[in-house]
């Protein structure tokens, strides 16, 4: 994936300005920044949901402007706010089947291969035993695993995850992130995770991008984890302490967890 001097504007506000970067096949990259820094806009640009005012975007080695439909079919997306009402009477397997709609096509019925893909995706996220359970009966962490399975059912090459741990307790966050890291290794996926919490993704990311409408820094966590850089990212004083040899970021007198 490549952004070349990309600028994205909403009305009179600039969400991204002159952003350039490359992400390589098989990488897990975390995009970190505060609210309004352009993190979600970056994902929407990759999906073709917003168009740059200037610049070029290439995804899966193809120009986004001319190959949008083909590219979208190879991207699994887990948005920050999912549209499924937990009170809606829908089963887990039906939620995951939604990830197959792009392959099934309009007005066509799922085939055996589609149900097999649903089963395999649920197995990958350790939720197969819940396939016939009402989605609304699941815990927050379990629901996020189902959303992840929905994206996997699409059989993507690239996964985009927007704040996947929002609203989860620490244990559920850690379990979900460990699962994401395992899926990346097992399936050779390229994964982009958007988050405001650099501590949560530090150990699983190949590289971290700090975003503040522009790229502040981009590289391996150990190289870009400095108090100066992070103070610029968060606009508040940042301290870095060592916990069992690993850096831990503390923002404005409280841990970002």
C-alpha cells in the first residue's frame, strides 16, 4: 500500500495533509493518534469512501481510482461502530455470513462454500461453538471476535481494524489483540489497526505510525517511542517508564489504558 502526498479535506477542514507512506505485504501497522488526527480518515481513504483532494493512493499494488471494486473485495473491515443492534434477533453465524455478501452477489443465495467459509472464520476466532447463539447474548469481547470473523469470511488480503478494543476490559483487549497477531502470522495478512492507545499495540506491531493530520513519525515502536514525539502527538506532557524492560507510555499523569 502506498500514499503519495495525499491530502483529504472535509468542507473547510483538512483531515490529512501531504501524507506519504508505504506499508508492505504481511505487516501489522498501528496508526496512533488522538481524536481528530485523521486515523479513521486514513482507513476510509483506503476503502475509497473518501476521495483525496490531491495525491495518489495505491492498494494491493493497484491504483485506487481505477480498481476500487476489485480492491474492496480483498479488504476486510471492522469499523469502530458496528451497525448491528445487539437486541436484534440475529444469530452469530448470520452476522458472519454478512462478510460473504460481496462474493455471493445481489439476489443470490449462499452456497455450501459460503457456509464453509463462515464455519472456518468462526473457528479461527475460537467462536465456532457459539454459531447458533443469538448475537446479543455475547459479551463485548465475544462480539468483537464475531465482527473479526465477519471480516475474515470475506477471505481478505488486507484487514482494517478501527479501534477494535474500544469498550473492552483489559483482559478482553489483550486476548483480542493476541488473536489478531496470531491471525496475521497464520494467514499472512496485512493488518492496519487504528487506536489512540500505543501501549496496547506496541508488542504486536511491526511498525507504528503517529498521526496528527500529518505523519509525526513512522517506524518500529522502539525507535519512535520517545517523549518528544509522543508529546507532539498527544499535545500533553508524556512520560515513558520501563516495565520489565519494555517502555510504557503515560499520558498527562494517567496511563493511556
